[in-house]
């Protein structure tokens, strides 16, 4: 007789030094049936992440001991755990910087606890297993994309991409020359219930280009006022393309 493994609620690590905010977040998440752990500074958060392996991290930016941005950088060196950033900083540059460093979503303080829970649910749904756009290795001159191991090589050298950057590239490269709107890419890569805006796509395209486009190659084309497409030739076409 076999016994089914009992269901375990996703575990969320909240790294937040403001006690009242941490308690409020914990209360709402536990009401939504999540398991919640709290770290009060960046160093403790890194240690708990390494030992507890949470399913998602809610990370404040301004933390004692180790700043939230440094925490995110350290986590992204060896883990793809989704991260929702919290911050009292409201400028566009702050949000863009967090996304470029590997954050999955961004929420400014003060925030609605109900919106926070909705974003957590959306992120966890997005990371649930689902079919890849392509299961076959995609090979172009100087660029190879291996779906199963989530590996990309440029000129036979492995390029380090985040999970979202890889899925964005795979989605575009699976249908060369097809134009995808930003909204279509948000739906395919981030999920239909993503609560962010299309700027997220632009930020990820920018970091992806910097990582894979070398020696004059231009794989990802910007189609003005529409979106993006993948050029299988990697050719530059200034009349059609307009980098952001």
C-alpha cells in the first residue's frame, strides 16, 4: 500500500526589517494558506534562504547589514527563486534596476496587503511547470538555444541568463520573424495574470541583448510601436529596428 505525500503549502521568506510591516505581510499570507518565515536583515535572509529553500522571497530594498539589492545579487548567483521586491523608493530607475538585477516583480510602499497576496499568487502560478515554446535545440549562426537544460551558447560559450531572459529568448526564437507585441510576451513569459506593465518586457529585452548580441549580431529587433521579433540571421537592419 502506497501513501500519497501530503500537500505542502508554498513557503515564503519575508526579508523585512520593519516589524509592523513584516507582521502584517505574514498575517495576510498565512490567511491565504502560505507558510511564512521572517528575516529582519539581509544577512539573516541569505542564511535562511540557503537553509530553508523557500518557494518565493519578499525582499525589502533598504535593509540593515546587507542591502536588499546585494541580497538579490547574491541569490541570483546560484538560485532562480522568484523575488518580489518591496521598496519605499518610487523612481522608475529604482524599479528598472531591481528588474535588471533579476527581481520578478516590484511593489512600492505603502502597498495594499491584498495586492501583495495577489502578486504572490500570480508569481507562483507563473513558475508552475508548463510546456516550453520549443523542445528542440534551436541553432543559428553563432547562437544555440537548448530548451531542456535551459542553456544558451554564443560562439560556443555558455551565456548566463535568468529564467525570464531564457524564456523570452526561447519564445521569440521559436517563431523567427514573427512579431510579438509586448502584451503577448507578457502573457507567454510572465503569465496572463501578471500585474506589471509592458516596461518589464523592455527591461528584459535590454539585458538579454547585452548578453547575447556580439560582433555586430542583432538577434532581437524592435518593431516601432508594436513589439519585438527574432531575426534568425542576426543581421542589423536600421530601417526596421529601433533599439530602446
